[in-house]
């Protein structure tokens, strides 16, 4: 094999394959984190699940810590990967067929969960509510307690996908060359093209922390009951990372990100984790007050940690898990089904 010459000493990632298996495997890993996240909520001290058994010993604190740290990055990375596949799908199908496909692929499971699965998952909660209000009928809870549960991700992803179509349509009206394909796959940089990533990533993390700080000050509610968002404070992160996913596809960032970024990302994650722990320990409850400088310091540390973890996972899975076999393919094909059905399974196991 003839060695490839390069003007940089940075180790380059492998060449792009027809399918990015490491992305499939990373989504499987994130789905596992989703399941573990809700298991930890079930047996921890955060009562934000259909069925809970609060911890009676210090292990509950460890579960809560896992939930808090996991929350900082795992759904954001989900949105990044989801955004990565939107431009290509929209380009191949066209805007209207893409919208129909999104409505079927995302909208139908969302409706099925809301109408069929959610009532079953809510049954234990209704039993507990009857102790406080014996007159509370199940149908009232069913009608007025609309909550998509973990399917909020599908709900938000559907909205973001539709927004992408609208924005792309406006861009193509202003620049007809885009509609003709000038901004499509043919213009994507090669895998070997160097990518200056560190400074933009750090600036992105700082900017996201500041935007999140302002957002949480303006909208401090920890839960939006109408649309069922359990973590509205992270909406800026979700929207930003979905957009990053779109640009990552157009500019081939996932393959151009150098392998050395994994070590740098791990260092960022450790530094952010230490800074976050120090901020919480030193600043105490003041760090939870929206609009204070303490919460800004906490958000800077949290975002640094989350960004470092995401960069590390992207490089780690690309280097070690960019392959597939029958078992991994089975997991990848059924990851979305697990996401949709796991709430009912966990509630049933908890009751058992």
C-alpha cells in the first residue's frame, strides 16, 4: 500500500466508507445511555419518570450524579447525529417527499406513543394519585396529562427537520444555484483535507454557555408540561448541535476531525468536570440561581465537559467501532424501536 503524503503531522482519520458504521454504533451506545438514564431516575431521587422507587441509601446520590452528568451531553449528541443525516436525505428525496417521510417516520411513532403506550406507562402514576385525589378519573389524566415522555426527542427532532426544510427552501429561492446542486455532496471536502477544529470548538462551547445562560434566565421553568419537555434549559444546546450536524455533513467534519482531537477532547472533558465539581462545591446553592454569575461559571464548566465528551466519543467510535457485523447491524436496526418502547418495558419491570 502506497503511503499517503501529508503536509501535517496530525494523524488523519480513515477514508469515508459508503456507510458510517461508527455513527450507527454511536447511536446504539446513546440509546443504551437513554435506557440507563431512565433506570437511574427510577431508583434515584429525581422524580421525573412514569414510575419511581426513591432510593433509601446513598446509592441514590450516585444515580443522581450519573443522570446530571449524562444529561449534559447525551441528548445533544443525539441531535448532532440526527442533524448530520438530514441534509443528505432532503437532497436525495426533495423537500416535499422528505417532509412526508419525516411525518411518517417520526410523527406516526409519536402519535402511537401518545395514544397507546403512554396510557399504559401512566397507570402506576394514576394509582398513586388516587391516594391524594380519589375522584381523579383515569380518562381525565389521559386527556389533560398529555406528556410524550421520552418521545419529546422525536417531537423536537420533527420540528427541527421541518425548520431545516423551510430554511433551505428560502436559501434556494435566494440562490437558485443551490437548488441545482452547487451546495451538495460534490462540493464536500475530502476526508484528508485538514480541519482547524480546536479554536472553533472552544468558541462554540463558550458561546453556547452564554446563550444557555441567557435562555435559562428568560425561561427558568425546569419543565414544559404542554409539549412535555423535561429539560427545556438545554434547548439552545439541542438546536445548536442539530445545526452543527447539518454543517458537519456539508463540510464532512466527522471524517475530517483528526484522531488527535480525541485526546484533546478527553482533556477538555476532565478539565470541565473538575471545574464543574469545584464550582458546585465552592459556590453552593447560589450556582443554581438563574441570572447570577455563579450559574454562568457553572455553565461554562458544564459546556466544556459536554463538548469534550462529545468530541471524544466521535473520534473514539470512528477509530474503534467503524465496522459492522450481524449483531451490531441488528442493534442498529432496532435502536429506534428500543427508544420508543423502553419506557413501557422499564415501568413493567419496575412493577414486577
